[in-house]
């Protein structure tokens, strides 16, 4: 439990110090492997003009770079807030063993962030979403998928 | 309609050529503003060891860099496949006007990608997910949110 608290405290510390420095929103995260922090991340959306630069995505990118792998097998992520759908998606693609979080999506909504709204939208069918999406040219695009199926030297992920 | 087709054809072309070159999965995307392609993206997960480097996220990052903004107001995204939850989340945070897509999440599942599985998982409560997540230290983490609320010079997003 002491180690758990140490890792989460590190993530929380990032969420405070980097936000105070003006890097972005109040969110921090660390990636742990074999009982050690191997990478950290904090929100830098507004300071780097990258809407995908949430704490978890940044921490995942840094950890993958360090491990020279696109998978985080055997790793755990500690994040100061429940991941938004983008970050949760990134976590599923990176496949760590487990995630620990502190604040919730409702807490994030209460200070003006869209996490809860995006969760609601993603759960709706495309027709019922507020955000407009339209499908066309599937036939042409399927060629890429057919070629992928047949590709002999593909690297799956 | 001719312009729409031109933009989507560009995204589809990326999904084929870059995949054949071994950059990653069969996915491409472009960001359009004022009737012109301002940025493109293709999947480069396996070639750059970045699980977040899906076509849409890469295109969004490139477009934001070009516009020097963390918002894509007035932009449209054309993607060769329905965005996965990570990419859809990134799209909500970037706030373009609209998204056009060609292949579907079911098409992606049929060639071995986890998009549909991740959509199902995200829709479940944390307790019912296959992937394990655990909450603790909310009280300590809330300090960051309290400070954010009071921060006078914050940049919202």
C-alpha cells in the first residue's frame, strides 16, 4: 500500500505543479513497471496546442518510447483522475495490466471539463449524437482492409 | 460532392499506401478547412512505438500544430474508418465541425482490430469491465481541482 500511495502521490503532485506552472489542466499520471516509475505525463493541451496531450496519453507515449514498444504489458498506470474516453481508449490500445485513478469523471465535469459529456456521446448511436458524423465511400475504403488481410508481413497491434 | 469525394479519396489513399509501406494499420485521415486539406495523418502505431498514433489523432495533432491552436473550429475531418473511442475522444476535444468516415467499427473488428471491443468496454460501468481499474486517494487529488477552480489565469479547453 505504501508503494501504491507513493505512485499516486507522484501523479497528484504532477497534476498540481504543472497546472500551477500553466502547462495545462490539473491532471497527472505515471507508468509503473516492476515497482518503479518508468514514465510520467501531465496535461499540456494548451501549452503545446495538442488536444490529445492529456496526462495519460503523454505518460503512455513516454513509457512506450522508453520501452521501445507499442505495448505496456506488465505496466500499471496511476492517474490523478479517471481517464476520459480518449485516454481510456489509449489505455486499451497500450494494454497495461491495470489502472489506478483518484478523481472521477463527475469531479472533472464539476470543474468544467467535458469528460462526462463525451462518455454520454460515445454511448449513443451515431444518429443520436449531438456531434454530426456521416458515412460514405465504404466500398472504396474496404480495399485497404482487404489488402491488410492478405498482407504477409503485417505487424498487428 | 466532388470535393467530398476528393478529400475522402485522399484519406483512403493514405490508408493504403502507408500501410503497404509498413508504417502501421490500414487507416488514413485528413483535416479540411475552407475547402482545403490543411493536414493529413495515417496510422503509425507500430513504426513509431506510439499506441496513440492512429490516423485521426495524428491528423488532429498536425492540423493543430499548423493552426497554432488546440481547437479545430471550422474544420472537417475525413477518415477512412469510423474513429475508435480514443480517436472519437480526441475529436470531441479538438471540436471540429463534422466528421466523415468510410469503413465501420465492425469492418475494423472483422480484420482483427479492437475498436468494437473497446466501444463495448467503455459503455460498461468500471465494475463490469474486463479491464481492471481501481479508485483511491480522491481526497488528496481533489486539491488540484480546487486550485484549478480558483486559478485566475487559467486557459480552459
